[in-house]
C-alpha cells in the first residue's frame, strides 16, 4: 500500500467516525432495527420512560413540565418525542433516536480529543471507542433511557468550553450556554457544567467587558433550570399523585457516601488512563519534596478514614461494577473500595496540584471536581451516574498531560477496553 495513502487513512476524520459507528450498527442489525429489546444492565426503567414519551406525543406540542413520574427533567422527553414523532413515535423509533445521540456523544468526544486537546488521530479514536464500549454507556445506547441523550449535550458543552479557551469568541460560550440549558433541563444534576464554563471564561485572557458579557451569557444558560426549580418547588419534579416536591435535606450521610463511591470510579480510571510518565513524575516529586507526600497522602488518608468509620454504610444494594467483583470483604465493603477510593482521592489531589497552570487541564479538572460534588446531591448512587463523565474527563486529562504517551499507556487503554467489553457481557 502507498505509505501516503496509509497515513491518510489513519488520520481520516470521516473514516474514524464511521469506525465509531460500527459497534452501534452491529447491535441495530443484530436486534432487527431495535424492534427487540437489547439486554442492557440497569435497563428496567425503559417502560417508564417510553410511557412518558408517549404522553408527550399525545399532548404535543403542549409542553409537559411535571406530573410525569420520573426524576429526569422534561426536556429529554420533549426531545425524544419530537425527533421520533416523524417516524411514528414507536418504541424502536425512540430507541434509534437514543442510539443516534449515543454515537453523537462519542463522535463529539473524538473531536474534543483530536481538535481541542490535540491528541494523535488514532489516540483520539481509541479513547472515543473506549467511551463507546464502556459498560454503563453502551447498553444504555439502545433503550429509551435518559442518560445518553444528556451525555451528548454534556460532551458538546465541554468541547465548546475548550474551544472557547482556544479562541475566546462569544459565539462559542453562547453555544456552551445552550448545551448547559439543555443538559440541565434533561438531568438537573448536570449543573456541574457551570464550573468548567466559568473557569473557561475567567481563565481566557480577555478584557473585563468581554468577560462580563460571557458571564451574563452563562447566567442565561441556567435560567431554564432555575425556572423549573421554582415551578417544581424543589430540585425534583413533584410526585404525580400528591403533587408534593421531594424532600432533600442538606445534612445526610448519603452525600459523603456518594462522594466516596465516585472517588472509587476516579481511582479505577486514573490507574488505567493517566500517563505513566505523569505518574512517574508524581513519584519523583514525593522523593524530592516531602511536602508532596502530604499533597497525595492526606486526601487518600481522609478518604480511607471515612471508609473505616463506616461512611459507605450498606452498599450491597447499589448495583455498582466494583461492588459486584468477588473480592474479599473488609468490614462489609469490597476490598476494591478500600483500594480505589484512596487512589481516587490522591489522583484528584495530584491533578489539582500539577495541572491548573494549563488552561485546558484547568477546565477539565474543574469539571471533574464539579462532577464529584454534584454526585453528593443524589439520594441514591449508581455508577452509571458518574462512570461515563469520569472516563471522558480522565481520558481528556491523559492526552492533555503535556507528556509523551508511550506503548505502556496505550496497552493500558487496550486493557481498559477489553475489561469494559467483558464487564458489559458480565453485567447483562
């Protein structure tokens, strides 16, 4: 083969986007155009969500703001109903719309890695494929669920924030604000996107007037969510029977538990994705500067102490990937939690201590902190709430590290991909 042609194919954007579509097309064909239900982990909520889409279709175009019996925001149901309506609004039509959003989320992630973080084209493709086959994303791609359509706008918002850092145009922050408005009215918890948006605006070297206008645009992006919360009288839609808003007290133990479990997910992906050269640099810093022991060890010890004192509580009821691995139990919790949670805390501390000087890494690290804090708002915790965005952000931080990625790094990505596929079939 001509070397020039081979190089052209290896960097072809359109070819890579087609490769990204292959896993989705295989399932569409294999499950008869999604007329049959795909056996996905945690897919039991599909009848509820499809029923709500049907109600929206019946009263279209009159908007439905509450009383539909789900915690998700109404925009996701409007979007699914509006896009599926020209094709009859059947369950397979809505499933195909969700699949399109899922592929779109991975395609935008590919653009984010390649164009915004300047990853090698094949590295960008590999990481986007890793996102596509992740066990808490792939199965959700073929059912009427609210997660993946929301992730599409989350990824697009982050891509626009990084584009703004690269070239601070108000049109780019306006696009971010539109994505913020859509994501937060689909899943209210997506309000964490506001933090990377603010960091992008405040970090870009622009005059005060420009920054003031950009902050005003961001404020417009949260107005739809603010209106919904005022209409509902709380952070969740009112109960359809009683009409009473859900009670979410501030001081509750589940908030710490959710943070710790989310840190466990960070620990898992930090080990698999962060560059070996960067981890080696952290080890050298520990040897040369004793203060660095405190930077990494203090957060890890605090997190481990919280596990020791029982902050996790009883976790066997939570359908998390790591809790289902048959590891030794220590005081009622999987040994994996005891290992991964301190690792996650140390990884977050290390990233914050070393990456904030780089504007792109600052946006991504800020997004990670916002995501972790937002996890504390949920009354229940499932790994699918944080798995995809943690994987996305750590993959982005890996290619934005400013160090050479070696064979060992790409082998760990391959290991992560194989583990994701194996976990998907195991969790079905």
